[in-house]
C-alpha cells in the first residue's frame, strides 16, 4: 500500500507584457512631469524670492537715502505679477518725490511769510513806540514857539525837559531792541544759588519797600547741595532775565502787594526759578502772545522785557512759561 504524492505547478498570467510596459512608461512620464514641474516651480519661486529681496533691499536703502530726484526703485524682472508691484512702487516713488518737493517749497514760503509777518509786527510796534515820544516832543516844541513873549522862556525850559525825558525813553527802547536782536554769548559758571538770588532781591528791595510790597525768597533746602558745584548758567545774563521778571511784577502789583521769588530742583534734575505776584494776572487775550516783542498790558510799557527774558533762557537751552496760579502771574524758568 504505497502512498503516491503529486505536485502540480500552474502559471496563471495576471497581465500581459504590453500592458505592463505601457504602465511603466506612463509612470516614468508622470515622474518626469513631476520633476519638471517641481524644477520650474522652484526656478520661479527663486526668481520671485530674488526679486522680492531685491525690492526689499532697494526700499530699505531708499528709506534712509531718499532724495528729491526720486530714481526708479527697481528694474523690471520679467515676471508679470512682480513687475506690476515694481511699477506701482516706482510710481509711488515719483509721487512721493513730487510731494516732498512741494512740501519743501510750501515750507519755505511759509517760513518767509512768517518772517515777513514777524517783521511787520515788529515794525508796527517799533513805529508806535517811537511815534508817541516824537508826538510829545513836537507838541511841546510847538507850544513853546507859539507862547507869548513873557512866558516863552518858561515854556522853552519845560519843553526841553520833556525832550530830554522822551529822548531817554527812545534811547531805552532802542537799547532794549538791540539787546533783543543781538546774539547772546552764554558763559556758564558755578553759581551759589542762594547768594545770587539774594543779590537779585536786594537790587529791588528799595523800590519794593517804597510801595510797601513784600518781596520774599523761597529756596529748596537741598538745592545748594545739588546745584552749587555745577556750571548752571551765565550769572550776568540770567540776572538780566530775573531782574526783568521782578520789574514786570513790580509794575503790576498794587501797593502793599506781594512778590515771591524762588528756586528748587525738579525731579528731572533741572533747575526751576520763578517769580510770582498777586497782581491782576495776565488776560487770556495776551497769554498766547505774551513773549512776543511789543506785546504788553501796560500803557507805559515797551513789551520787550519778557521777549528779552525768553531769548536769554532759550540761549541757555531752557524754557520759560506762564504757569497756572490761583492769583496773579507766575513765571517759571527751567534750566
């Protein structure tokens, strides 16, 4: 009873050879197309990237080195979309250059107009201040000439006194105007603040005492320790400024009034000097133009004192302002 074993091998074809060849060819073509498309896309992106980086570099350079000639920012790259951006940027560059030229022209015209307006205001104020003394001199001289023979000598002496008085007034006006227009030479020195302020107070003590005006001084106790070893300001120039503020206060304070002067160190380390009074204060109409030449609220004033103070303070790199106060006027100088 022997066992018989048999093996059978069958070959079943799944696809024909031609179909397989076509599939391989199609896959090869597809792979080639993908590689070609990827290469083209990479090349295009590279051009875009270079073009964008170039535009960015040109724009960054133009941000710091832009001039009014406004050259084109970049050349055309050949890429339609990128070229549209380039054309738009070049057009913007041209329009910006034109706007800058127009702005510069209008700024120059505005500056010239402001100079002419300031010159006109200065000339009008100067003419007004000189015309009044001249009219007084002319009137007194004519009265003396037409006076009867008996009183002509007395009238002539009176007229001469008026001529001298009004001539001195014109001379003071011209001196103040020259001081205002000439450049200030600031020579900063170490100043003992307390002693310097006491000198300024003592210079006006007699005038204040005659009118029973209280003239006080307030100093921050810690100020000398911080300021006396520093070259703060030009003591002679600042004395002119401080004296003008005190004289201005004396002119507006009534008899028996009060004027306070003082100094302290601000939180930012600057020196603050002030002159405050309990007079009528400054009207809203004058506040905006208070430091301009020939602007004054007094009938006998020239309107040059505060303008001179402003120029001296500005020459020191400081600021002067009319500070808010419950009563009167308070002028603060910050150096």
